[in-house]
C-alpha cells in the first residue's frame, strides 16, 4: 500500500511499575482498511487504544495521526479520531435522534445534515425517532457508532465493539463497518479477542500477546497462507477397510475416522500418494476435500498454543 497512513504507531510503550504492558509496538493503518487488533484478554489492546486516544499517557514512542504527532498537537491530531472506547453514554429516555442532536450541539464545525448522513450509514433510519430505551444492544452500539462518526473522523477506533452482541448483531455491525470503510474511506482500528469475528470483519489483523505485536497479516494470507500441512477429508468405500489400511500405513500422521472415510493432516505432496495407495489396494475414492486452515489454527501456531476463545 503506497497511500499515506492515517495512523502511525512507532515504538509505542506503556510501562506501569516495572512492567511494559505495551511493549515497543509499531504499525501503520491506512485509509479504507479495517485493521483488527487481536489478542487474548490482558494482552494490552485496551491500554494501546487508550494511549492512542489520549486517555492515558504514552511512556515511550509516538502516535501520529494524519501526519500530526499526538504529543506535539493533541487537539489537532485527536480531531481526526472517532471512537468508542468505553460504553458510549446515551440518554435512554430521549430518542436516538435527540441523542445525536445533543451531541451535535457540543461538536464544532459539523453541519446538521451530517446527522441524517450518519444515521443512514449505520442503518438506524427507521428507528432513529424512537426512544433509546426501546433499542436492542446492537442498535445502541450503532447509535454509538453514529455519534463517533458525526465529525467525519478519518480514523475510527473501537475497543471490543462486538462484546455482548449476538451473532446476528455482530453480522450487522460488521456490514456497517465494511460500508463505512468503503464509503467514507475511513481507517478502522477494531480490537477483539474473538478470532472468528476478526476473520470476518477485518482486512488485516495484528496479533498482540503480552504487550507485543507478534504478527501482522492480511486476512487472506492468514487463512490461506503458505500451508505446509493440510487437513484432507477422504470419502471412500469400503469405509472399514480403508480405515484399517490408513491406521496400518499412515498412523504417524494426525488421523481421524469419519462416517464416510477418514480425515488426515499431511503435506500437500502426500495427498496424491495416499490416493494412489488406496486405489492400488482396491479401495474406491469418491472425493478428496482439503479444508483451508482457519485463523484459529494459525493463531495457535503463532502463539505457541495459547488458547483464545
Ligand atoms: N492501570 C494499570 N495498572 C496496572 N496494570 C494494568 C493497568 N492497566 C492495565 N493493566 C494490565 O495490563 C495488561 C493489559 O491490559 P489491557 O490493555 O486491558 O488488555 P486487553 O485490553 O488486551 O484485555 C493486563 O495484564 C492488565 O492487568
Ligand atoms: Mg480490553
């Protein structure tokens, strides 16, 4: 990507006591991309985000937003940022629109038309004149999102935005984020400890563990990546005979029996070899399916097996 980054983080460190809670973290985020900050609880995601939005001080390193160093010109740098870090405060007995209007009055230099624009962006048009107390959690999240977007930020920061949402709510939220990054060319930084969500929501993912950024990858690389080992499912007949053959000859590979045959994890080159051996033995092979490794498999590999969700 040759575009100018919206957010540059350089050697960002937070030291509390003797400990680096966030440890020399560097990364760039670009316009129009959804960047996922993935790590188990306690990894340092919130601490990093709190430094970026100026809620806590930076021990070491720099945060540069649209070329402006947060330390040198906080007001100007932060004016480009919208975020939901803690739960957004909403007045439950007011309508969604009244809440936005209230917030708009406190925001300088934004046209009133922008309220309608953000309402549309987050898909709350039909319910915006209803009281917030009648909203689902997902709708409240989206109202928070609308509020964060009111001043047309170029960087949107969301700390675990899908916490507490049901799968449908998560899907909806994800679709809105995608629309946003596309239509407003916003850079989105979203944190989560849930792999499956990140896989669906983000373009790139940075994995954080013990305050350190241990890997950054495109989601496609993550999921499709240079696969050394593949898990392959064979449908064969007769099933019992094939299973016995595999146990005798291939039991040094991870092998699992299925109702139609077996599943084995092997190097790619092994697949035609197994097929040939089965056929030689007189076993019929009906199908061979390879499964793309999930983000979860990759994550476990990266972190040496530390389980997250
Ligand atoms: N003010 C603080 N004082 C001491 N330790 C803290 C403080 N804030 C966070 N931590 C510790 O820093 C680590 C990272 O926390 P946090 O950034 O909240 O992680 P995450 O958001 O990834 O779950 C945790 O071990 C947490 O206990
Ligand atoms: Mg957190």
